[in-house]
C-alpha cells in the first residue's frame, strides 16, 4: 500500500503551529491510517520544499484539517 485510502483527519486549531510539529502530527496520522514509509517520505519532501505556506498547502493535500 502506498497511502491511506482516505485522508486522515487532523486537528491543527489550538495546536503548536511550528512546522516540525505539524509535520510530526501529519506523519503520525498518515502512519496510523496505513501509509507506508515511502508515502510519508513523499509528504515530508513535498512539505519541506518551500516556505510555511507551502507546508500548509501540502498538508491539506495529504490530510483533512479540522
């Protein structure tokens, strides 16, 4: 399996807004949803390929933000 069948739901409101904290939260959620190591690395590479806005946009592609 490459990635989860359904995007995991992640609550970012009232959470640490630090980029590394966000990536850690998303990585854990993806792992719990059944994503394999390559899919999580793909997320991390895409999320770190730009600025903070890029991180948020990529995060919204990989997870449902609540």
